[in-house]
C-alpha cells in the first residue's frame, strides 16, 4: 500500500511553486508597516484586522483588497523588502524554486516607480535569495485584464527587457470576464518573439476562458479548475498535458467551489491531467504551500507516490534552465528515496 505522508514529511519535502503572487504574499505585519511608513490609510490597523478584512465576499472584493495592499508599496526599497521576505518564507517551507506573478504595471501606476528601477530591486532580492538561501525565483509579469492594449504592449516590452534578469514569462491575470481575445495582437507578438505566456483562466469564468488562453498560446494555465464544464477541454488537456496550476484554498475562499471536499483537484489527478499544487495569495487565504499539500493529501488520501508525481509535474513545468531543473529533480528524488 502507498504510504500516506505525514505533515512532518510534507513540511520537509523539497517543493516547487508555480502559482503565487508577490503582492498577495506580503506579510500582514509588512503591509501595516508600509502603510504607516507612507501614510497610506487601510481599513484595518492590526494583523487581526487585516485577517478579518481578508474575508472576501466575492472576486470583486478580492481585487479591491489586492489593489489597496499593492498601493502600500511605494519605493524600490519596499519592493526589495517584499521580495526578500517572500523568499525567506519560501525557504522556510523548503520551496527550492518559485515562479511568482508580479504586477509591475500596478506598482508603476500608483507609485510611479519606473520599470527599470523595479527590475533592479527584484534582481537584488533574487540574487540575495540564491546566494544566502539557496532558493531560485522566476518572475512572471502580468497583463491585467481590463487594461488597454497599449498597456498590455508595454508589459510585453518590460517582460522582454527582463528576460535573462529574472523575468521568465508574460502573464495574464485579473477579471476573466473582462476577456482575453482583445489582447490577441500582443499575445501573438509575444509568441512570435518566443516569450512564454502563462495565463489565468477557468477560475471565476468557465471552460471557454481556458480555450481562449490556449488559442493565444499559453504554455501553462493558472487554475483551469472549471475545465470539467467541457468534456472536450478535459480530453484536450489530458492529451496535450498542458500544465494547470491549481490553488484549492484560494478557489474555496473566492467561492469558485463551496468546500475543499467539493474541489475537483482529486478528479483532475485521477483523469490524468497535468497539475501542481499552489497557494496563490497565502496570507490573504490563511494558507501556505505546505498547508495546501497537507490538506490535499489528507482530503484526497494521496500516498507518497502521488505527492511525488505532482511535485515532479511542477519541476517539469517550471521555466528554468536545464541545470537548475536537474538540481530540483535530484533533490526530490533523493528525498523520496530516503
């Protein structure tokens, strides 16, 4: 019988995370410190108050909170602090490699920090994380649905500027009901220039949004959990093995599914879809990647072989170079063999 992993096992396990947002990962204490430093008023003045504020009514409320938290970041030093603390948190969970979404256009919009200064700050933090903590980070710069196509084109230019300096892909996030196809010219240009696209879809809207981002060239899909609304899509995902970054607690907190028990992650695994487990915006959903693994393994009775398979899915789907991927594969194999 495949042994069920203990929580201690899951805590110590080498991990890779592919779907997590930098601004959504800012520690509550740091949110308060930055807000006070810059005289920015928040609806809460304590960690407990922030946690209450993070009880989301719907996706619109989540977006409202997310933007207000992002607006607390006002200087390049703030950016470096946020990235460093994020990497420390990943190291504490033995997350050896992360590909995190960062919304540079929101920071530029509200704080006026030019992208080259943002890139310098995150590069300093990345270098520190690799040298001092032994963790690697790839950054996904996302287009926010609802922004103009000119703004989307600017994010693509920033992404190209950052390739080789820690940026690994162009993202597409925000309100799915604001559409995807209006950005097709920019996304097609990204594909033409060899810039990978990683797009949120199939979360707050149905299966068609997944088809839309796939048609625009997405190499990975953030969420994709509503794929079962279209059997043809499920068959296509199983055949092509397009990777789906699944965030169960986030989906429950935002009302995509009524409970963890009713989340389709188990079915996705059983039907052979290529999925990984992720935390999305951990402090906003009172979770962590370690906690996502513990809840999933317990709820779905996953043995160690399934846990290893899904961990390797994340390793294989990561947009990192071959030598780093070899290191990650070796770490996972050695841990499970031991």
